[in-house]
C-alpha cells in the first residue's frame, strides 16, 4: 500500500492530489532535517505521520494555540515521536557534505551528497 493510499484510509480524504502534496511536503521536511537524499523505512513512517498531522491541521496554519468553547488546544511543530525518529536517522555534515550510506542486498556502499556550496 502506498503512503497516499494509507493516508486516504486514515483520513477518509478523497482528494488524492492533496494527500500526495502533504506527503511530498513531509518527505521534503524529513529529508532536510536528516541530511539524507532517500527515506529509509523508519523515515517513511515518520513522513506518513507528519503528513497525517498536516492534514489534521489544515485551516489552522500559523496557530500555536486555540481556545474555543472552553476547550484549549496547543500545537507543536514536530511531535516528539517524529522528532525522535528523525534524530536517530540524522546524518552529520562535515565540510559541507553529508556522507550517506546506501544499503544494498549484499553490502553497504558509501556515497556522498553535497548541499551545493
């Protein structure tokens, strides 16, 4: 099942274009925070959760808290569960480069990515 199909099931949303956009945005954010070029299994799950949170927050952009009819809600940028996954999968930069190892079936082959500087 694709991430968009999962989001469609979880949300009941029929606009697949919207779900795809939310997922792609979440993937971009996760990759930027981890200095990676590809998602691994854990990061795919984190991106799906981030997209689900983004869907739930549609219409609330820019709000950090809200109180309505005696009910208070506070929003955080990145939930601790997702932040933990991201931190565990972050690659450090050295000299403007992130050294990412690409997994294959038989062995790990190192590759380099550059931030363009």
